[in-house]
C-alpha cells in the first residue's frame, strides 16, 4: 500500500482513481499527464510489498 500526501488529492477522484484530465481547464494537458505519470511513479516507490511468510514443515 502506498502513502498519500496532502498534495496528492489533486491527482485523484473521490473513488481513488487517477485524474487524467486536469482540474483546471486552462492547464496544459500534456504537462498534466506528465505530472500524473510522475505521481504514479511515486506510488510505486512508496508502495510496501506484502510479504507472505510460509512455514516449512
């Protein structure tokens, strides 16, 4: 699970999905998409993998 920071809210809809259309209609679409890609990379860097421990018998 990754950690959400306060400024991450602008990149998400209320259901948690990523916002690929900028909230400000005057914002450059390509620049916004690059920001969302970087934001998603942050999710991956901050994600903590689930570790399963198996007991050998």
